[in-house]
C-alpha cells in the first residue's frame, strides 16, 4: 500500500512530503534517538525512486524477514510515535499548507489497557491537532472485531464537514477498500472558484465550484539545461520593432480598428469592456427535470458545494434547497460568472443525493451538478445523410442485442492504456527494472463474454440485414471485362409467390440478388424502368401488397 501511495504522489503531486514511521519495534531509529521502539523508515521528504525500492523490498516473505531483521518487534507506545511525528513536522522549515497523519493498525487497544500510555497518546494527539495536523485512522480487520470507541475515538480528528469520510466504524477487509480510504483522505479538495449564490434580495449562500472528474493527461515535459541538467526558466520580453528598445508593461497599448481608424485603449479600459458583472451566481427560477435535455450538455459539468467558513448558515440553507429540489424533481436555473472578466453563462443546478458503498465510503457527495446550458448559437441544424430505413423486425432484433450488452458504467473501472503504459515505462526506467510491468488493456472488448451473452442473436441479425453468404472480410469480385462470353451466366431462377411474400413480410427481400428480383418482376408482370435493387424491391412490394 505504501508503494502505491509513493507512486501516486510522484505522479500527481511530487512536491508533497511523505514519511514512513513504524512503532512497536525492537530497534529504534529517529532524530536524536529520543524515543524507544520508534523506527523512522523514511524521513519527511519528497518521494523518489529509492524510496519506492525500499518499500518494495518489504513485500512478501523475504520482506517480512528483512523487516524482522531490521526493526524487529518490541513494546508499543503510540504517544512516543506521535511525538516523533510532531518533531518531523517541526524540523521542516517550509510552510506546509496541509498536514495529515494516517495510523495503520489492527489493534484497537495498542497498549493492552495501560492507562498511563493511553493518557500520553491522547495528550500528544490533542497537541498535534491543535497545530493543524489531521489524524486519520486506517484500521484493518482483526479476529473479534475492531472497537474504535475504546481508544481511538479520542485520537483521530473529527470530520471537517459532511463530505469528509470522518471516522470509519467498519474496518477494512480488502486491500481495495483500504486504498479507497487512503485515496479519499490524501487528495485535498481544491475549489475552482468560491462564489455567492444569490437566492433573492439580501439572501446569499457561499458556495464552492469543484471538478469531481478531470481528464488524465501526461505531464508536460520539463526543459533542462544541457550542461547542468537543471530546469530552464523562460522569460518573455517585448521590444520596439523600430528602435529595438525594451518596452515596459505600461508602454504597451491595445488597439482596435473601427471605420479605418485605429482606436488605442488602455488596459483598464479593455478590462472594463470585458467585465459584465462581479463573479457570482444569480437564481433565475426553477424548471422541471423534463425540460433538461441530453443535448443541453455541451461541456463537462462541475459540482457545487456550500462553504460554511465563508458565510455562516450557508450549509443549512444549501441543504434545504437541495432537499426541496430533490423532492419536487426540479432544477434551479441560474446565471453564473465564475471569475472576473468571464462572460456570463446560464447553468442548471441539478440536485444530487449522497451515496455510500458497503465500506461506508462516500461514492457521490450531496450537492448540485452544474450543467452549462447552450446559447442559441451553440445549437446548429444538420442535414442528416439519406440512408435506407430499417424495418421494424430489424429494429426489434437490434434492441435485443443492445439489451444483452448493457452494463453499469463506472469511469474508475477503465484506465487509459496509453497513460498507464507511459508511467510504467517511466517507473521501469527510474527503478532500473528489466522490463515494465504487464498492463491489461481494459478498454478492449471481451469477445468471449460478448459471444456468450448474445448467443444466436448475431447470426439472426445478419440474416435479417445482410445478403445470403455475406462476408465483410471478403474482397469484392473483380469486374468482368467487356467482350467476355456470356456462357458463364447463371441460369434464371424462378421463385414461388408464397416464398416472395414471406420475404416481404420478414423484410428480407434485400437478401435476394438483383437477378432474382428482375426475374420475379417478369414472373408477376411488374413493369419497372429502374435497375437498382431498391427500386426492384419497391416495385415488388407494391405489386405483392395490392
């Protein structure tokens, strides 16, 4: 698990500082060796390839032997471990925006009922929380169950708000559950913007706009200086085209040509022209959910959540608005200006209720999904291509196929294979691995599973749509050259009227060849001037249907 955390930090936020501390060890290793039975495996520093290799060496049976030889097992004092972590924080001279401490354990009473050590741990945990350190418990399943209330209830930090997972009462049974909790804790929620939602005259609710899902991309390459291998800093300067003198920002003007005249404007004037109103949201009204169509979704939605720290009472009023919109199945129509000098947009606030999984981990938070609505210019009229219309029997058969292949889509179940392979290659290069780890391409279709679900439906659909013995992989037959003898022509084939009527009812006249259709037209006295297949089918259908 620690390897996963390290690699995640290296990829997503490499400037974060991470430390690994073991307590209850026989050997002691910490700054100034002030605490017994506390082993600082990694100091608080940026994660790197060497640390990933060190943690990877502790995996498996050989890793357990290495850990027993290096650290061993001894007395447990959580208070000393917390004190050691406090010293690690204090030794860092940088200003830390967030400090989080995660305790991984499967013992609900680490001191075995020793009241003195319990009191020391509670005191030190209180000191850490006063200095801005958030303490989280990541407890594992143990025989007999894990009683959080006995000791750790006073150790961990309370939830910051309703969206925080807080203290999990159920222990983790699987490694995947533990990874979810760690991922939810280590990722800090950063608001894209903080605005006031105006519900009426003098009624404002402080809200934050969050991006719940962001497209994963490769990180931009960093330019390095050839001789020192240090990052290169680029600077942009503007020079006069005629004199070559350096221009200051105050000397740069912007201009617009109107009626063959160049009108020069100051920067403040340009900003005033762009500004429509102050940033914020203004409630216009409410609409039933049926009015919101799928084609109104023109860009990724964002999420709206109250900011209680900005305006007291925002969470209460926001919760009441969310509850009423959910009960009445309506969405709120608002005008939104996300930032200064941004043009106004109309948005729909769609209510969303909270959902948690079996491990009490929040799947979807409570709040509003902000759907950006299109303007009239965004919707265009397209001329669809003229294609043959499918019969009702063909449509019904395809509906059966689609219903068999339906599944519940989850975005986290499919990883981008290009990005995954990219980071595996980087990991292999950094860790001196012989070859990158194998990767499973999750977006490739599971052909065997699809065939098992569909059964004979595919062949039935092919019989309804494609001609007899149709093979999409076969090459088209070569055209016969002029002057070739007609002795090789196929003999005429006559078809009974009952069989033709059966083809017409099943919508399979298209399976017949043009020669057969022409012969059928002659057989039933159907006059047609066209030679195309569809024209022959239309003529026969009109004759047989009358």
